[in-house]
C-alpha cells in the first residue's frame, strides 16, 4: 500500500520528526485559504499522487504569493499526472533550503533486513549521483528485531566528513526514521529531500511511504485508509478473500495461485489474447468463493470470454463446479468459458460442467490446452 | 540434515494442528506416509488429532516424542512466535506454510534460524514432498511419481505452477526425487541456491526443474550457482507478459536492489547453461534431451 504524502507526514510527526506545516486542499480556493492560514511569503503546492518522479513531471510548484498558490492548484487539480488524476493537493510553507540529503529506509530482500540508506547528494538527481559515485551512498542496518543504536549512526555519519550539517541532529532524525519504518511495517520510507534549512535545522520536505500489505493487519488506521481506497470490485474481492487485479484487455482470468496466474497470462499473450482482469483464489476453494469470483471477473462488459485454471489439491472440486454453475445462472450472455480444474473429485466436477452450455472442460494438465481452446472459441 | 531434507529419520510435528487447515492437512500428510509424531497448539495439550498426541509446547513434543522437524499452519498473526518456538526447541527443519506474514516478521525468524543453523522453508509455501517418504506441507500426492532409482528434483516459488510442472513430468514418465516449494514472498528463508546444492549433491537426482517468476533476484543468484553445476537444469519464468512495475522512490535503484524483470532472469539462466522453457509442458522434453 502506498501512503499519500500528507498521511505519511502525519504518521511521522508524533515521533518528533520535523515535518513542515501544511494542509490538504481539494479546490484552488481551499488551497489559497490554506496558504493564508500558514502565512509567510512562499509556499509549495504538491499534487498528491501515488507515483515517483512527481517533481520532475511538474507536480511540485513553488509559489511566491497566495495568488500563485491558487494558480498552481488550478494547474494541478483535475489534471492527469504520471497516469493519475490529481484530486488533492498539499499546500505547505516553503522552506529555505541550504542543502539536500537523501534518507531512505528500505526492507531489503538482498540483505534480509531493514537498511538505512543515506546520501549527502540528495534531491532529484540522487540516482545519477549514486551511479557516478558509489561513495555517495551509505547503507547501514541491524539484525532484524534489533534496535539501531544512535551511537552507531553518529559514528557512521562522522566518517562522511561533511562540514555544514549538524550531524548530531541528523543522527537523531535517522535513528527515528529507522524506528518509525519498523513500527509502520514499511517496505520503503524515503525522505528526499531531507533538507538542511538556512538556519541549520532539518526538515522532512518530501516523504514516500509504502507499507507491507501483510503488515496492515496490525496497522488499523492504515488498514481503514486502504479499504477506503479500493474500488467496489476490489472491495468485493477482499470480502471474498481473493486478490483481484483489473487489466486492460477483454479476457477474464481466474487461477489458484499467483505463479499459475502469471503463467496463464503469459500463455494468453502468446495466443494474442489480453486479460481484462486477473483473480487469484488463494488456497481455500469453496462453492461460494468460486461463484463470487466468476461473477466478479465476468462483470466488466468488455469481457468476451474467460478461463478458470484451478489446482484444488485437497479442496473438493465438485464445490468449485457447483460455484461455476450457480454463477452462470445469474449471468446472461453466451460468452465462452474454458475450465481446467484439477484436484480432489475432479471427474465429478468435469461431468457436471460438461453438461453446461458455453462451458468447455479441459481434462489435461496443460494450461496451453485451455488457452488454445479459448483462442479457438473466440476466433 | 539428510540429503533431501525429509527422510525416514524425520520425526515431524504439526504446529497449529487443531485448526481447520492444520487438521485437514495432517490427515493428508499421514495418508502420504509422512513420519508425523505429534501436534502442538498452546492450550490444547492432551487432545488427540488424527491419532496424534497434541502438546502445549514444541519443547514438550521434543521431550516426549523426539520431534526434530515441524510444519507450521499457525495463522499469520502468530506465525513468527511459532517459528521462534520451533527454532528455540532445537528442531532442524521447519516448513512454514502460512501466508500473509509481514516481511518484518519473516526477516526476524530468518535471522534467528541462521544463527541457530536451522533450515526454514517458506513462508507462504507448499512445503516439500519426497516420493516414498512423505510430505511436510500441502503438495497433492496424486501428481507425483516416485519409485524409480533416479529422478528429477523440482524447486519452485509458486505452488500451483509447480504442481502443473510436476504433473507434466509424471505424465512424461519422468519421476521425481523431491519437490521443494520455497515460497512466493519477497523474503523467503531457503532460496533456490540452497535447494540446488542439495539436488547437485544427491546421487539419485539426475536433473532439476526450476520454476521462477518475476520480482527479486533469487533467479539471478540461482543462475550463478547453476553455472557451476554438473546436472542439467530446465527453468520456467512466469510473468513475462506482466507490465513493468512502476517505480516508487529511489531506494531500489541506488542500492541496486532492483532487477527482477523476466527477460533479465531468462538471460542470466541461459548464460549459466540452463534451458528456459516457454511453457510448463515443454519442461519434460527439454529435460529428456539433456538427460539422454
């Protein structure tokens, strides 16, 4: 789950981290009102979208007056940026930046730990700086479950030999970010820039936060935000206990397991077919789950055919067959459905489904056979 | 630890045996001949499930039944503590079937397992199956073919895609020595490389089918080991049609933890001498060419 910048900052503020004052606005008028309230002569207006590269794409505008804030909000709100419609902007007080530091905490699958990543060459060109000078990036972590002690960060920063930064304050911010990332089950917590201001103090000017979806079970506030961000179909999928991904094509896809699903999508592509969606049933296959899943994937009007590819294991496949029959009773139209289901009671399931119009049963273990059959039926 | 992890000396317990899934899977593990000796559910000691005594603690099962391995079906919220308990009780092999475990928890028990020199497989995995011995986990016995003196080793990240490959091997008359599902999460405790090492050292295993997918760099690391192997490896990488993931943040790029594209993995595997199949059903043919 990607957490929007303003919520991420709101979550970090109670840690005592220096977050700039600001508020969200949904209209240009509201943006101007926020600027009035913040006071001062310089503001930043930021498009709230879940995408990286926002600054370079023009999604962050520095404004020298309240009027300029209105104009910036008008230019952003309701427009598309990096594939997202901008519905909200964050208006903050602009800070006088003396220097930009990059600070990230990342759940690193190469080191199997949370790693603190710091570069004194922060800002929008961090990646180029990191590539041209490997010394520019420092990486520190502790054994998972351990606390990162302040003295280690302090000592680590001293080796960097930078003059114009309050290293003690920076060490405290970094240790706190590391702790917050662990508390929040973050896959990524990135502050770029972590600014050194003209008066020498630090400020978290941007914040990217991505939470481990499996960690949401112990992050109730974030879990609720996540729920509210889902589309009605995604919500139904969640209630069914399946994962559902909408895609751009016109073939509905249900599989048991993500790997088998990806393989099915690969084979569809080889046949020139494009998926409209992809639903992964997970492990527990029941009549009601399969019924709900099939209703979900056949619902988008552009879907002209579908494939069901299940390995039931010990699950009773007759239940899956009943779910398919029940779903088709509620759905009109004659779209072909190719079904490859294997597992406990597979013969009974095949016999039941072979009696259903527009349902084509594949009795072999090759997903290719199912995909070819669907391609042939749609030709 | 034995050559292929699970053998006749294994005395395994089921953690979470009194849950619906734990109980059902215990039935099927016993039906497959698995040497199970007990179950563990805190607070349920003294019960009997599928003919097995239930203990409150793993240490109790070790003391009373000589347990040395575990398969875990405890729900995600309690899984980390269950793995800790199994490691601390001195078990040598632990299979974590549970899905949806937060990655922070996985990192913690992976580190603890490394310190204790315990083999943990998973999480979010179907476990392992050794024809003629049994299974720790949920792989369906019906797809396997054992009995021959030699066979193919199977290792995969995805459970059901691995089943399809195994069923195709069996259909083509290629029996298996073992199958290991390492799990689909970004961090898993046993990686391709460790399993490939077991297969390379196992005299009965003649070749390997590897089922990978996009994301992470486990397949690239596997390729580096495959380059040193004497046995043929045929691989399949799922996710070639997946759109490239949009990047959020710079961390992946600047610490070079990125990678993960299908083409990159396929190239690395081919350069290491592995054959890469386009479809699951090509795997038996490609293996046969290399085994003859």
